[in-house]
């Protein structure tokens, strides 16, 4: 079963083509990292996959069905989305914000109040935000807000996760925890697409890497296949060196002088 | 361990338990209505008010009320008080709804231009249709203005203050047109400019009350129904969509309901300023941000505020009736200043 499929996906505004003919298949159980320089079209791609933007050409399928034909309420049972920059001054407390992630399940006849409470509790746990449950969201730090928003996404419990920079403003320890939680989501048969800037985090945790440049996919495949010195150096316009990670089974990407 | 975080104390919790808020407000509202029934140029004692009420519902207990007291109570004061209550509830709830929808503390039906739009429609409607015409015209015009503000203020930059600026600009132009119509038309048919600018409950009738009650009743129940969706809007429009809200449909429906409610009140009593701004802000301190309790308590609090303001309006300079909006503005203006000087939510004070 495929979680999300993009076919010749294109998005143009005026003269600029932000996403240009992207073909992408992300299956259930797969964690795909989307990387690339600023302005490569990564966030636009997430917006298209989420159904926020209407493609200029091509289309998106969610769980094998054309996204354009799925009602917005049903869509929320299929995919959860973390935006790069959400609203910061939310007046609700953290528990209420995470509980909003359960809103789509009002349409699910099998959902129970217990399931809602359990899902919220688990999501808080998994993002290490349980101790913030009573705090007003607006008073949190940037990293805490990212984690709480991610908790809301986990609580939504959708088979497809579309995450735009889920590790923004996180310290190293929290970044590791969040990355392994995303990997865990994939292990329980979710399709996870995450835009990441930390190439080494992508190299270790992702099953597959999609490298974007100027709106198109420049390279795609397992981390060792995509994180190659000449490709990265060219795409980022920055000399890069790649060595074997001394103790993790993945490449280690370094900036060369 | 990290240092104690002072920011978590930025929002002080009042001592009143959340569940008690609507009960307290309801009791205060009942008290204010009772007080208002007895006070005015004809003073009616509480017992006389009570017995008159009992006689009306068919219980012949206590002294027979005097004809004059009975007429004052039933034909003048009660419809006026109930209309005030309804207008206050309508404006406070729509204020709270717009603040949620546009994620801006300064949103208010009149500041967003809906009030002035309604006044224009009301002035035009009253030329041919009297009070009922004014209500019909104001309701239609307010719905149109609310949709126009929404359309003009919408940008991709997601800057909620655009809606306020759009509304203020639109409102100023519309108010000027209200003035032109008032001065160009027959003053026996069209209410004077101060009615449209400041509102007045003078001469409230049961007929106007019933019309307003129907429109406001339908509109408010729709908005209460949408309270969970309004909660989700706090996350941002795209997040609400990600959670399954049809944002465009919800926004259009909410905006039209707000327009209808505000329009009906403006047609009947003119523009009563600052209720929609002031009441939800005070109420929110006690109920928290969730819209269901916020809207319920805002309705009660708005009713309380306008009933008390109107009591002052008709007793302060008796026998002169002061426009009720003068009193709500006298309280609301300084409050507004305080509000825009206050640091934004979530920042240390």
C-alpha cells in the first residue's frame, strides 16, 4: 500500500516554477527525508502533498486515492501535517492544543473518549512535553512549541505524516529523540515525509533521501546513494566531504574548507 | 534544573472557578434586570414589580398593580430591557467570535466596519420601512459588509491586523454615507445621526424585540455550534484545515452569521460601540480561551453590560435619554487604550 504518491507534480506562481515535475512514491513503513538548499521547493512540495496548494500540473494520491477528490474532513484522517512556522501566540494550554489533534476522529465511529485521552497522553510522552501540559502554548520557547506541535501531529494518528522541519529550534538531545520517534512512526507502518536541514540526522534515520534543487528532485535513494560529495557540493554550492561515520552505520557529511 | 520560569505566570488565574462564571453572570444579569425594571422617571418598588409580574402570569397574589405602573413595566421597560440584553449578548458574542476567527484581540463588529455597514443599510431601510425596514436593511447590509471586509482583508501574508485596518477604513467611509443619507432624508422617518453613531434603546417595542430575537437567536445558536471550530482557528487557518475544517466554508458561514446578528441589532438600536471589544476580554480572563464557555459567558456578560449602561442612560440625566453608546464608549475607550498598550500575549509583562 502506498501512503502518498506524487505524479509529475508541478506548482508555478507567475514565472517561477517552485516545484517542477516531481515524481515521488512514499510507501507505508517508509521514512523519507527531503533535503536541499533554501528555496529548493521543499516546503512547497509538502504544501502540495498536504493539499494546501493546488498543483498547476500533475497530482497527488493519498492512500491510493486522488487527493483532490477527498473531502477535507476525511483528509484529516489520512494525513497529519506539521508546518514550518505555525502560529506562536496560541492562548490554549498545551494539553488542549495536543487534544485538538483528535478533532478529525469525531468522524470515526469507532473512536472513543478513552482513545482520545490515551492518544494525547502518549503524544505528550513521546515528545517529552508531559511536564508542559498545563502551560499556555504562547509562553513556551521555540523548541518547546515545535515539540508540542509535533505532539499534536502524533495525536492525530494519521497513516501519512508530512512534516516541514520538525526539528526546528530543538537541542541535540531533543532532535535525536524526535528523529527516532519519526523512525518509530515509520516502523508502525506510517508513511513519513520530513523536510530536514540536518543532513547527518537524515543520513542516520531516514530510509530514503530526496535531494531537491530548484524545484526538482536532483537525487533520490538510500542515504549512501544520495549523500555523495560531488552531488552535495554542486547542489549546496559548498565543498563537502563525506566519510564513514565512526560508529553509526551511515555516511557522515562534513563541510570542507 | 532550569531557573524558575516567570513567563508561565504571565496569565494570572482569577479566583473564580470556571464553572461558576456563567452562574455568577446569570445572577448578576437577573439582578440588573430587576433593578432596571423598578428604576426610572416612574419609580416602582420591588414588591410592586413582583406583584405586577405575578398578575401578568395569572396569579392574583398581593396588591393589584396600578394601571400606570403596569403600563410602564410592560409596554416600556420590559421590552427595552430585553432588547438591551439581546443587543449586549449579540455584540459580545460576535466580538468574541471575530477575535477568535481573526486571531486578533482588537477585532470587534463595529471596528471591522460591520456596524457602519449595517447603519447604512438601516438608514436606507428606514426611509420606506420604519423600524422593521431598518432591521431588514441593516441585516442585509451587515452581511454584505462582513463578507467584503473578509475578502478585502484576506492576504497570503496571514497578517490578522489587516482585517482591522480594512474594517476601520471601510467603516469610516460607510459612516460618512450614513450621514449623507440622514441629512438628505425626511427626519420623521430616518433616525438622527447620533442614533446610528451611538445607539439608543429609546422607544423599544415588542415588535422590534421579536424580530431581533428571531435573527439573533438563530445566529447565536449557529455560532455556539461552531465553537469547537473557532478553537481550532487559534492554531492558524492552515492547521485548522489540516485537522479537517473546511476553512473557507466555515469562515463564510461564521462571517455571515455575525453579519446577520450585528445587522439586526444595529437596525433596532443603532451602533452601540465597544461592547464586542470590552466584554469578551474581561470574560476570557475568567473562562479561559475555549469558545464554548467563552461565548456563553460573553452573552451573559454583554447583556449585563448593556442593561446596566442603558439603566444609567435613562436615569443619569432624567428626563433626558442619553444615547447608550455614549456610556459604553466612556468605559470602552479607555479600556481600548489600555488594551493596545498592553504587551502581546505570551510576552513577559
